[in-house]
C-alpha cells in the first residue's frame, strides 16, 4: 500500500482535527529528516507519521483488549488510556496497511512514551508529534527552537516538559518515558 492509499484510509478513520495533526506530523517529520538525517527515507517518515495516531479515536477498553491480544502482560493501560493507541497501531500495521518495516513499528509503538536508545528515525517521529505546527501548549515553542539546531536537545526538552506536565498533574509516568529521559540526558550535547 502506498502513502496516498494510507492517507485516504487514515482520513476516513480520524476526526478532522486529528487528521490535520497527522498531516502536520508528517510535514514536520520530513523537515526534521531533511535537517538531521538526509539519508533516511522520506517516504518511510511520512508513512510512520500518517499511521502513528490512527487508533487514537478508539476507546480505552477496546484498545486495552486489542493490546492484550499481542501483549498479555501489557502495562500501558495502567498509565492512562492516552498511551494505548501507539502500541495498538504498531501491532496492526501489517494487518491494516501491509507495513512490515520494523523501524516504522518501533516509531509508532513508542511515539507516546519514547524509550531509551531510540533510533534517529524514532526520535524524528517522536519529536514531530510533539512540535508539529498545530500544537499549542506551554514549552512547545522552546522545543521548536531547539529542533532547528539540535535533535537530541529538542527530544530531551520534550521529554522534560512531558514529565514536568505529568508530575504537576500527579499522574503516573510510564517507565519508558523516564528511561528515555535518562538516556537523552546521557547522550544530548
């Protein structure tokens, strides 16, 4: 399935605002790829961006049930329903779109949490989701400015901002996010 076919399917599934976000992520990922990783495949970055949120409209119960089919001991649901759509979408990439690319799988799976040792591809999708032009929340402008010059510092700041936001709300923070933050502290310049 090519990206245009994927785009049509995703447009039918996502509400209009979420679809605009998805297109913004794709545009941002391609820009980040050109800036920091010109050898990465632009079409793959676009493909990962197009499918990263396509399961987001589904409810927590349905997402939990789907994820438990692939990970019977999953722990994403205990950290809030908002995290579930990434792993579920990743597991359904092959079935729903014929996508078997492991890099796209990982980028989609971890786009909600990050993880230690993210590949360059994963960092680009993770950051593009955070900074796409339609996002408006405290700190996003600063991360966008960092992303103009240093991918690792921008990823680090996005993780710091997320952790700060979640801790201020007194909600659980997924261990993968904490691990990603610690790893970025070690690797960012």
